[in-house]
C-alpha cells in the first residue's frame, strides 16, 4: 500500500492506494446497476456546489415532502436538501464525502 498527499482546491488530503491484481478485480468488482429515471421519477439535484456531509436516506426508504434527504456543506454552512415530492427512494447517486456541483443529480425518488 502506498500513501500519497493530494491537494485539491487548497485542501490537502492523505490517501492510501492499494494495488489490486486482475484476479482480485473480478472478485471485488460487481457491476452497479443504474436505472434510467422513468416518467414519474423525480431527480433531486444539488441546489448549490458543495460537499455531501451525510446521506439521511437509503434505497427503498419512503419519503414525504419536506423530509431531509442529504446534508450538503457549502461555504462552511450545513444545508438540508429536502424532498420536494413524496415517494420511494429509487437510487442514490452520491455518498458521504462526494463533491457536487450546482445541478448535479443527488438521488431519484419514484
């Protein structure tokens, strides 16, 4: 395992990188199924650029209008991204620590 320092936007991160052989890749990698949103699905998009601090829901959860879906940090402030529709969480496109731009898809509610 190798340790690297990476600087992104004037912030330094220390990361560990492990080499994986071809046989290990076949065992560890499972194809991720991504479903295209259907006509009734609501794609929740990032209202501003920032970092995902927490994902409050998981696939299959039922949400109502006003429920907090994720916590987004922008300009050192924590912002609740709330559901605009009621339904079931169909897909989550981000995870804790993900950096998003304004308008990036966060999750899909069916």
